[in-house]
C-alpha cells in the first residue's frame, strides 16, 4: 500500500477508550485523505441533530496520501468537524511539521469524540497512545503550552488550543508547531468543548512510495517549475504572502473599513515591501517546502511568524489601520490566544462600524490601532467588550439589529478580496461550503495574477466554469494534502502523477479533479442535510447593492444572481442548489441521496 | 447573448491561428465552456475572420437549435467538456506536427520550451478522424491525462482554462516540431542538455 498507512486511531474522551481501526481503502481511493476523507467520515459521524459544541461532535485530523512523502509542501493535514461558527461542514488545514509527524505515527486519521471530565492532552508516540491530565496546561497560552510539551520540529510536534478555544470562542483556532493554525470556522472551540488541550505526536514510520522512479521525476519537474515561477521563487520568499497587498489594492479589490471601500489609501504602509524592509528577521519554511513564504517578524515587543496577507489586511485595511507594528503584534497575540485572525480582524471592523453608527457603545473607531490588542485579549478571554465580539461578526451585528454589517457568508467572515472588484471571487464566496473562503478555489490567480492566464475580473458570463474548476481542484489539493501555493507554479497534472507514483494507483488529471468534485458535492449534501438552502448562497447586502465608490472598480456591485444561476446548472444541481440524482450517481454519491431527500 | 469580451477572445485567437499558419482558411475550431453551455465557431466560418454571427451557443449535453449551425467537431468538443476539466478547446492543423504524427505514436519534444511545458504528446489513430463518437471518446480519454493530443494525420486538440492557454499548448507543439524537423535536417549527433529525460516517456 503506497501513500496511506492504512489505520485510523479513534479516541473517545468520555470513556477513555482508544481504538485502532483499518482504513477503508475504497473510501481512501475515492476521497484520498485530508478534507475529502474527513468530510466522508464526518457524514457518517455527525448528523444534523448534533450541537457543534456538544460531546457528540467529533474532530477528525487527517493527512493525505502525499503527506509526509517529501513531495513539495507535503507537510499539511486538516481537521474536519461541524463548525460552531457556521453550523456547516468544516475543514481547516495547516502546514508546519505536525502533519508530517502525525503520519509518522502510522495513522492516516485521528478521530476524537466525547468529552473528558477534566482537561487532558493526547500523546501518540512509538511508546503508545495515552490520554494525560492537562490541568497544569489549561489557561496557558499557545507558545507556552507548545514549549512545555516539548515541541521539536523534526521529532516531536505539538498541536494545542489557547484561551480562545478553552473559552469556546466560535472563532477559536487550533494551533500547531507554535504559530501555524487550523483557524477558520472555530475548530478550536470544538477542541475546548472536549476539554482537550493538546495533541502531541512523535513517530518513526514512513509512507511507502510505490513507483520511486516516477516520484523522483515528479519531484524534479515540480522543483523546476517552482524555481521558474517568479511568484513562488521570488515574490513569496522575499515578501511573504503580504506581497499581495499592493497587487490587490491596485486593482480596486482590497476591502477597506468593513468593505465600505475597495482601496486602502495607506496600503503601502502595510505592504510586503514595508514588512520586509522594517520588520523581517528571516524567512522560514514548512517541512519539504522549497518556497519558504513564512516570515519571522520582529517589533520591540514581539518576534514570531507572520503576519500573513489575510491577517495584515484584516487587522489593517479592514479596520482602517496602517500601523504595521500594531498589526504584527496583534497577529502574534492572536496566535498566542489561538484565534482566527481573519474573523477576529473583520469582527473588530464590524464593531468599529457599529460604534461609529452609535449602535455599539465602545471607543472602537476605524484607525484605532491602540485598541486592537486589548480587544483581542477580551475576545479570547470573554471579558469586557471582547465578550461581545468573541463569537464573530454575524452574532455581534445581529445583536445590534444590523446583521447586514457583518461581512460574512454563512457566518464566516470574508477574506481580503472584494467581490465587487472580482466577480468570480464573489460567486466563490457565496457558494463556498464552509462559508466565505479564499482557500476554496481562489480566483486571485485568474482574475488578478493571470495564473494560468488572465481573465477579465469584471466579466460575469462564464465565471461559473472557472469557479467550479477551481473549487474542485482546491478540494482535491486539500485531500492530497499539499499547499495551494504549490499550485501557483505546478499544475494539477503533476499532482495526479505524483499521487499515482506514491499510491501505485493510476490517477489521470481528470480523475483527480473528479475527486475534488466528489468532495465538493458531498460537502454540499452535508450542508443541505443541516438545513441550508439557496438563501444562504449569497453575499452581504453591501456587496449586492452598494457600488464601489472610487478606484478601478468604481460603480461595480457583485452580479451574483446570474452567476449563481449559471453555477447551479453547470454543477448539475437544480435551481435550488440541490445536486441532481444523475450528478450524484456519476460521482458515486447516490447512496447518500435518501439522506437529504 | 454572447458577451462582447468572449467574442473578442475568439477573434484574437482565431486570427492568430490563421496568421501562424496553424489552420487553412476555413479549418480548425475553438470553443469555450460557459456553465452548462458551449460557445463554438459556426460551421464553415473562417477562424481568421470571425463575425459576431459566427459564434454559436448550444448545450454541452442537451441539443437545441444552435446545433444546426455548429462546427462539425461539436461532438468532440462536447465529449471533451463532459469528461475532462477543460474550459476551452483549440483544434487546429499544425503542419509540422501533423507530419510527425504520420510516423510516430507519441511526440516527445527535444527543445527546452516544449519539454518544460508538454513533456510528451500522444498520437491517436482513428479511421474516421472527424466528427465521430469513436474519435470523440478517444480524444476525451487521452485529454484526461494530457493537455494536448494529436489526431494522426488530422491535427491537434488542446484544452485549457482559457482559449489562449489552449492556444499556448498548440503553438508550443508546432514550434517544437519545427525545431525537431530542423534538427533532423542538420543531422548531427544530439547532445542531451536536460535532466531526467528518461522520465519524459513515463509522462
């Protein structure tokens, strides 16, 4: 068996039972691993009757067939669960070292169910699997917890939650290797609800690679492509992901001040160039990554990873803040508290607008960099004003009678691309199964970067085709599991051949994309079973009715309706967004139809 | 109603195909996928001189009146859209590549650009090499794994996310075949300059 280890570890924290189960290889072939396999297992495990923060919800940690093989960026893993923020199917994935190390323990999947009576942490090592008391860790922040548990990148890796997860903030992240995060949708709160503080992994096993010759060739060719691309060989290594700040701002698609504008007049101040010039200590890379986009940044108060583009935007332009020092420190604080920086920043921006309108009694105003840190502290600890913001922007805005001021889809805050200036990105957000997400087939490549070729970002007709292809592709990549930045230099045809080499099972490029389509449709079925309808496949009213006031996207709103109609038809779904029987049969999902009928 | 921007893309690539000598006056065709629809060149229209009424829209799976005017290769385009991730198709008649396809089952480039981009291009044989289900199925099978394939003695079918991406693969193949032809004419020993070339045949 190549790629997969063939085993699932199943831990019940209520009973303390620890089971090892065989991996169903038919499911593995159809869903690969990571997000895909996680969604398939979640389908069986967590039905619509389950409260996401109850013991009946599960956390499914999964690597994929490429994880740990040494293929470029094969360090990643994902967690799948029902989201406490959105109520949708959720997966979040992360890089670093933990995913590779988990694979070395000899398992493909870890399922955690139930709830411990008191705080615990799990340790998986060659000595065995243990559930250990964690009272001495509860209340501690991420970096301290990670250090106490003995993080050592290539040997012993720690995944944990911080105070945000312990306090069940619905935007809490799970952190791994210190400052990497499984952030979106609140998986940290699910972990907190189980009294699970951390998972430590140590392993010595390696996945088998069936066709070594083809695998080496794919490594060679993929490396060549990554070195040739200026994006993956120069821009990302030199400036990190924040290199996108000026690029996105220039086309008028950088949401500013809670999406009131789509260009930030101070973008230069918070750009990748500014970060590199004034704060960069060095670059780092995740395991087996030749790109090395990680920044180690330093201010007088903090030194650590990041900030990434999305974080810098959320704490910066979205809040009208151009103080990069404050943004770097806010990022470090979020990491230490264990909180999603996109949702945190955008929730603060929402609170700023509510406050400026006189609806929320606070000192928050656009541009108030001095209030970032204390607000974030309060959100994670549920104290003061922060308690109002701890569960994301939609719950906050709804409490004050203005849910329309939450810049979210299905309750998940939108990332750093304005749907009015990138029409395809709007359709992507509206249809994303975990809520607004730029990692579910980002249209940045096609609409802004010209990857693989430039399309008109304001064109409406035909956008559904691009969105669908990239959604399917991203679902496949998330199931392998590798980093999406690899895909900025290396196309899916290489991934399919690497997968074939590792597993010994022939996957044509089209078949790999079809795996992604299967995953996407399964996730859709999950959300339908949860009661989601066409009404939730939409954007905030501001995106649909308030034209951009100035800049290259001036006068544009999102033309979502015709794109959505075209999208449903192209997906093989009916007008209400329900997959048709023929489509499910073609994807091998027809046995699930009765569950949502 | 076909978006003006889409029409412009067809005109630009169609003109480029003609001026690059990759089609005859009325040969070749291009199409794009728009949701569950396909926009394709009208039968008999000149790719190098397209007019707005030369673009036909019809269903990918379902027929409508559009099919009465569509290119004779509509079946191939539809099959490829149904069975591969393609969003655009360029079919043309690159002369040097066609010449090579007469004697080879695969074209393995020797130049740097095509080695880098294409690795290997399979050649498919079909007795009735135009508009048949057999040809369409063989093409779709091959395009599951390759972004451009040759139909022996007929021409190339390339897929991409956009028309210009599919055109890119088409022109790269023809350029590569011209280089290979020149190298044959020079007839001197080949000095291998690439790494891991044994992998190309495994592609």
